[in-house]
C-alpha cells in the first residue's frame, strides 16, 4: 500500500471538510455538482487504497493462471457478500465522518482477514510441498523452506528468511485466531497506530522470482 496515496486521501478529506464547514447553504447548492465530483474522486482513491490494503502480500506463481483465477474468484465472492451486508457503505461513512484514512483502514481489517484466510490461504496451502528428505515444507511462491522451530521460512542456504503464512491448515487457523484476538484487543484500546501488527502483517511480504502479487 502506497503511503503517498493515503497522504493524498487525507489531504482531499481535509479540503472537503474545510469547504463544507466554510460554505453557506446557498453555496452548497450552487456548487453541488463540484462537491459531488470531488467526493467521487475521494471514493475512487479510497477504493484503490482499500484494494491494495486487502490484496498486498497475496502472491501467486506467474505460471499458475488457474490458481490466480481461483483466488480472484473467492475474493469476488467475499466482496459480493460484504456488499450485500453494507460493509462498503459503512466504510465510506466512517471515512467521511472521521476524515481519517487510518480509521477507514482500521475498520476494513475484518474484510482484509476474510480475503487473506478464506480467499488466499487455500491457494497458499495447495502450494506447500512436504519434503521427506528435509522433513519439512517447501513453498515455490517464496522459494523457501519452513523452519518449524523458529516459525519462519528460510532459503536453502539459510542465509535469508521471511515471515509468511505457515504451511499447514492447523497453523494457518492458529495464526488467524491470534490475529483476530490481537485485533479485538487493539480495537478496544481505541488506538490508531499504523505500525501496529494488525496493519503491518501480511500473508507474504515478498514473493520469489517466479511469483507476482494477485
């Protein structure tokens, strides 16, 4: 997710709020079309930021068109469900009410988790390959081996490592429960901190040479 986009969104929200506070009722009617067009620009930018927020870190193999399609299809199903529930309308209301991109993304974390764990995790797990020789898992998406003791992925020579989704359904579910619990605690605290783990964690921070983001 690009920080310059969130900065641009914050600037536009501030400008909208200042205009609405300073304009008279007559001016709001006079410049109704301009205000509507400006809000539309904000909506488009917020949608792009939300898209990146939810899909960053979802890497698939470049040659795996079918796998990519399956992730996209499951993601679209989740988005359709959330649309029917009014999730995106609620997110839009939060954005305009608070004027804060952070508050907007805070509220989008449950959606983000749904996409990660319901749309992407099945694909990730399908690419984890168990090696009887090494007695551990290899994932070609990141081209690394699982270190069960450290809970990280390592390169074959052990010189580099990466935090990413674990290689089994049980460990994936455990991570999901832990992140939901952390989010609930974090949400109740009322803090907005972009460096917090609920923002910074991803299924995979970088793919291998043969992988690309969805």
